[in-house]
């Protein structure tokens, strides 16, 4: 489960950190508020191809981090262990775009 999303230098976002609850999370806002940008950032940490045109400031890297809870995820923990990666209660996926 996604617990937190941290975005820096992406599209119209200088820097933002969003905490999600373990309940229903609803993202609303007016046109141009950035809802699609949040979804795009999420897609990037899940493996979508990056486009450097999405950088807010071209000479700075973009950072997107997703913090996921590993509670009750034995298959993911097993995958990490089998690939000699650290296993913890939280998984952080970080994407850098330059």
C-alpha cells in the first residue's frame, strides 16, 4: 500500500510530500490543479518511461519517491530476499530523471 509520495522538480511541482491514509484516498481539484501530474509521477515510480520535458527546471534532477507498506506482503518480501535486497517493513522506490 502506498503510504507517502514525495515529488521534487516535476512539471509544475517544486516539491511536495503527500501522506496517504490506509483508508480511501480521494484526489480532487480544479482543472490545472495537478491531479494528472500526481498520477504521472506515480506511473514513473511504477516503471513508465520518463520524459525529460517534464522537468520543472531543466538543469536540476527530478526526484520521485514512493513509500510503500510491506505489511502482509510475503511475496514481495520473498522476491527482495531472493534478489539479495534489504527486506524491511517499508519499501522505498525512488526515480531520478535528469
